[in-house]
């Protein structure tokens, strides 16, 4: 590959911080864990933060802490990474999908209320690609029906809606730090909440069910080893300290793409909706409606052959084989999601992607579509 889909932004500062931890006495459950949690809670503006080993683990612990389980339903989107639905199913609850808005690609708030039943316990919306559009309306619906919001902010660190940061809409929220995210800890995630009881439960569940005393062989409940090491935490601390610099870089790369592809009616290019301040997770363009999924697959292969790593983003969750087998979903159940997903192209996107490389990507994209 000449140009990769994603690359982490690691400086000498991160390398030195990790090296310092490696030379110290605490590789796990040391001082960098609470330091990272406190810094993250302060940045988002939440009372408590609990670091875990992945965003998936964080979402699962939220479900458990809230007591969601067999017989319950959780409303979510079929246009997301599979973990959003997996954690619902892991508790024995059922994911109830609502189709998306074709412009924001977030769950369509106008369609949520018709899917609420007596079994509905929560709504788990996702800020898809970092876009928080519509989350204010989702909050109003949840409040009206006395439902809990578990905010999947795994793609949205640094984004905001009308000045309110992603991660501050739900009763609980989760961020993720995989290497393609806005900041990375290698692997890792963070739960945030203002509820001390929920936070304490997540702390216990993360650490083998240990209680507040922290006694090593004292266990109050069934728990898990979802801890995040001090190595990961110190990496996260340095990355978080650079978040505004990172945000500027990502916005610049997004603008280069937007300017380069402007006016070409073969593409639908993402932009910030009114009131949204997006710290882009990935940059996904769509082929215009007249193109087909087969056209998109040819474009992807042509670009890969040219040495440019691209991907579809996302595949509909409800059409994954195990979802079809368990719930009987079929093509046509969520037509907007299916239509959008057939035309998405995730372009190379990361902090230090250069303007000339963005130009190369756009040139190759235009060439690939012209060949159709």
C-alpha cells in the first residue's frame, strides 16, 4: 500500500512516558490508572470515569450495571460496528433496530418512538463517524418515556453538539481507544457517568467483582478482568493532552477532502450539520444514488490495486449471518441503512495524512469511478 486507511499519531512524548512506566514498579493498577480516569472525566465534564480494556467491555459493563438482561429490549442502530449490538445480546437482551437518517447516518430520532414497547429498557445511540447530530432529540424522547440512554461515543471523542460534548448526553457513555480512534491506548476504553452507584458497580465488575475495599482475594459478585494497564493509561494521558492539536489536524484533513471533492455530483461528501462540531473518526464518502453496490465494490478494488487502502463502512448489523439466524432479519427490513451501506467508501484518514496524499486519493477515486 502507498497510502494506508489509518495510522496512529505517536510522538516521542508518548514513547518516553511509556518507557518511564516500564522502568517503574507499577505496570498495572498503579498511579497512571486514576490519573487517566480523572483527566478524562474532567475533559468530558463528567463526575466519574472508569478505564477498561476496550470500548466493547465498557458498553457491556454499562448494561450489567444498569441491570439490563433477559427479556429486555434496547433500541439501537443497525448502522454501526457490531460491538454495539453484541453487548446487548451478551446480557440476554434483544437489540431493537431503528433505521438511520440518510444524511447524518445516525439513528433516525423520528422513528424511535414507534419501536418503544413495555420491554424497552434503554436506548443506545451511536455518534456515527463522530457526528452527534440528533442526540438532543434522542434525549428528549428518552426523558419522555423514562428510558436510560447508554451513549456509544466510541467514535466521537472531541465532538460536540451545540457546545455539549459527546459523552455527556447519556446516563452512561463509553469511549474507545483502538489505534484508528482520535486518541489511542493501543486497546482500551472509558466509561463515564455522574452516578456514583453505577460507577462503583463498573469498578467492581472490571476487577473480578472486588468490592470497595479492594482486598485482593475478597469478591462481592461475579466480575471480569477488564482492567487497563498503566502502560496503556500513560499512553492515553499523553494522547489526551494533545486532543486539541489532534482535532485541528483531523479537521484539516477532512477539509482537504471536502474541498477536493466539492462539486462532483458522483459523490456525497460528509459535512458538519448545523450545531455540530465533529472530531472526525473516519472520513466516509458515498457514491451517488445512481450507483450500485457492485459499482462500489469495483471502485474499492480499483483503488486497492492502485495502492490505496479503502473500505466499506459499515455493513448492516442486521444482515450479519448470526443476526439473520437468531432474529430472522432480512433484506429490506431497514432500507435506508441498506441503501447507504451499499455505497460507502472509507478513504484514508489520520492525523498526519498529507495534503498531496489526499490529492492522490481523490484523483484515484475519480479515476476509479470514471472507469465504471
